[in-house]
């Protein structure tokens, strides 16, 4: 149980880092008027946020 909590917490931290990286790439894509790439990063960020929320939910539930 403890291992699962640690793994979920590490997963959440990892996802948060990935979201930050994607947000930076999104900003760059928007600055370069690369609409398709910006759209891709927006979708990726949303998917990662959902993953993070799911892991947080599992963590609250008790692992």
C-alpha cells in the first residue's frame, strides 16, 4: 500500500513536469503561429491534466 502511494505521488510529480514542458512548447508554437502544433500541445496538456486528476483521486481513495 505504501509503495503504491509513493508510486502515485511520483507519477503526479512527473505529470506536472510534463505539463510544464508542454506549456512552454505550446507558448513557443503560438509565438511562431504554428496552429497545428499549438493545438496538439493543448490536447496533450488536457490529457495529462486528466491523468493527474485520476492519480490524485486514486491517492485520496487510499491507493
